[in-house]
C-alpha cells in the first residue's frame, strides 16, 4: 500500500531543522563573543599591572671585615707502582699529620680534606704508565687568637711528611654570611638613594620594586704566606707568620634594582 506524504509535514521537518541550526549558530556566536571578551579583559588586566616608566639602578657597598680564622693548607704527595700503593703511602702521612695536630690541641672538626686524587703518570715517549701519584690537600683552621699555634701547626704537618702550601686569614662561613647580609643591605639602600634622585630629576616619584638581583659579593682570603716547598718552606712560613696580626679588609657587594617611577 503506497504511503502518502503530506507536503505540510515536509515543510514542518525542514522548518524544525532550520530552527535547530539557527540555535546552534547563535550558541556558537555567543561562545565566541564570550571568549573574545574574556581575552580582552585578561589583556587589559595584564597590561594594567605592567610597569610604565622604570629606572634600573646598581647599588654597591664596601664594608670593613675582620677575619676570624687562620687557615694553614698542607699537601701530601706520594708515588707508587700501583694506585693502592700510592694511596696507602699517602694515608700513612695524612694519619700521622692528623695525630700530630691532635697532640697540639687541634680537634678533628678543624682539620678538613680539600681535595684527594690518584692518577697515573705517563712516559709520553712510549705512552706507558711509569707509576701512580696520590695527592691529598688538607686545611687546618685556627682562631685568629691562636697565632701562637701557627708554628706548631706547621711543624705538625711537615714533620709527618706533608708540604706547607700557604697560610691565609679568612672568614668563617658564619662570618661570611654576616658580612654578606650587611653588604647587600647597604648596597640595596644605595640603589634606592640613586633611584630616588633619578626619579626626582625627572619630576617623578619612586614607585614599587619591579625586580632585584644580587650581582656580586666579593670576598677573597688575605694571604699571610704562599710557597710550596718542604723544610725550607716551613722555616720561611714560620718566619712570615711570626707576630702577625689580622687587619681589616674590604668586602664588596653589588645589586641591581628596577623601580617603577610614577
């Protein structure tokens, strides 16, 4: 039996689809507009928070620092036909040096290994290994009130077979942190003073800090004696450190600060 389709029904179906399409388009347009509006709002907020005119200044400071430790550096060098032999010989000297240092009242926490290494020594003419060398660097820390112990410390190491390398006045880690904090604070204050003067010269005022960075903190040990060399070096080192007293030295700091000017 043949089905009869009413033309009005066809029009209703087509009309319904058209309405649904129009709704979908409207929804899509609404979403697109909303995204654009949100993007514009975000861009406005971002730009409104960005600094306008800025000034970039460097602040610096120099303060006087009193060293609080004396450091005596030893090196132990030994050779052997094998790496183990070189190491064992080296350990024997180091152990004896530490025992000697302990006898004169230097505690183990003030005796530190700076570096230890074992490596082959080559005969470069035929590229063969001749022997092995072990090197051990030791640092001994004394308080600056213990200058009378420098000579005894030198003898304790040299008598064991170690070489005296150099002796310095230095800052302990605690003192480095203390002086660094002081120097950076003063450098930051110096930067602010410069920025305020520059802003005033432009008829503006100093605004908020945009960025700040630590550019440098300069501290170097102050040498008392430096020479490599066994018994002769030990005599020279003791003579160089006789009646020596620490003196104030300079510690420098620099910072870079960016300010907004309004």
